[in-house]
């Protein structure tokens, strides 16, 4: 997937002029269904929230191709890399509690590991902003196979990945933007050392529970929920191929959790987005929110904060990110100056399926609710 698309998702249309419309419009009843018919996506869902209420929520399509069950607005969707901003927010919560600090260096965060001297001055902000020179190559590629074959406690797996990454010098120059899941695996491992608990327990206690999020979990959602879809086998014309959530193929290994294995309903995801419309919503301090959405300085064209791409356009400031584990797709856009946030999701990530459907629906929703 194109890295800019992964960062900014539906915000590609942020600066696109549209005719002015009345506030809080009533979208056509078949809006989501109509977009779905234009693509090969199994299912599609969309959400719009303001500071204090939900303006739109709908879902259409099938939980899995070949199955009888339609999706519902209460179904759970895989967040992919939209989990990253949540991991950064958890670190912010620990700072507020006096258990962590901004500007902490890797030797401070990992006193138990042997680090190459080149990492000595690297800060947590450089990690969360993808400007530390950390690459995924050699860590989260074919190496996952061995990890899945010989599973260990997830904290151990994260420690082993980070110990390997930090035992040699950075692969890229400090300050240069390079998007890598390894950055957030590292952040999750740092959080585990600070809290002395698995990242999974910390994010529940420090973020999801305070926000009133009750549907969240990790990996592909199980039970009566949508399935992710992979490309059809070569030569097949049957369209996307449903992947059982019980299959190891349904998601990345749990060690990648802080970088992208969260799932929840769109209604609950809206509570998270509203945090950025309400100065932290009582869960984070306003100054913490400001830090989370301020781009990390460095070279390169990307304006990336702590888990968010940052843009400016005709609709005002925008925080944007897209996420995908190659089986699901979710785009998020927050417009703080307009008091609005958007999310679109699909249980497919193919270019002519879920990714296309999310882009089309996202543009229609921003044109309706945030006209220029």
C-alpha cells in the first residue's frame, strides 16, 4: 500500500472544494449501499461524529462473501494502524501520571537491553513520529513465520524484536521520516516496562475504559462478526476470499499489537475520535492532546505527529490516518476546527474493493458534513 495513502486515507479530499450545504444534513438512506455497489467490497461502514453526538452511522454488505449474514452498525471493525495513535495516547496518560516523561531516551526506556551507541540520544517522540531511523526490514517480514511457529508470551516477543532492532545502528538517518510498525512495537514495549503489564492490559485500563469503550479487542474480531477478506486465489473469479478469524492468516502476530491489531465498533471508535474534538474529553489533558497532534520536526515532506498524519486545507486542520492488515481497511479523519470527525471501514482492503469503497464513502461524507 502506498505510504501516503496509509497515513492520510480519506483526507486526500481535505482541500477539495464543494458547494456549501446546510449543517447536519440528512444523507440519502442508500448512501452506503450505493457506494458499495460501485466496488467489489464485501461490506462497508461509515461514521460521522461532532463534539457531543453521533451524526451518522450505517453499515451495509455481508460479514463474509458466500455467507448469509449482513453486517450491522454494531459490528466490530479492525483498526489496523489506527491503533498507533491510541498507543501514543497511552504513553501520554503515563506521562500525566508521573510514570513516564516526554523526551525520554531509549537507554532510559530500555535499561535492561544492550543498545548500539547510535541510539543513545533517540527520544520517544522520534519513535512515535517515525523519525528515529527504525525500519521494519529484518524484523516484521518473513520473521513472523518463525514467531507464529514458536509462540512465546507476547511481552517476550516484543522484547526480542526490539532487542534485535536496537542492537545495531539505525538503518536510516535520525530525523528523516520513515514509516515503520517497528516504532510502535518499540513504544508498546516501553509502555510495558513503565507499567509492568502487557500493553494490552494498559491500553484497556488507561484509554478504553476511561472513554467508555466496551467493544474493543485485539486481532480479527471473533464470533458473529465480519471476517476479513484476502485476494482470491490465482485464476479464481469468485472475488475476495473470506478468512476465518480462527486462522493465523487472519491478522499479524500479537506482538505487532501496539502498531495495529486493535478492533472495535465504529460507535466506540467515535468516542476515541471525539477526544480530539474536546481537548481530551477529561481523559487526557489539553496539553497532552496538543503534543499528540503536533508534527515531530525533521526532514521529508511528511507532517506526522504521534500516530496522526497532519494536514491543512480548505476544510481547516486535519488529523488523518488509514489502517490495514491487508484484509481490512479503516480510514479516519478529524477536523478539529470544524468540530467533526469521520471514519469509514471495510472488511476488505483490495484496491478495487474495500480501499476504493472507503475512499468514495469518505469523500461523500466529508462533502456532506464539512463542505468548503
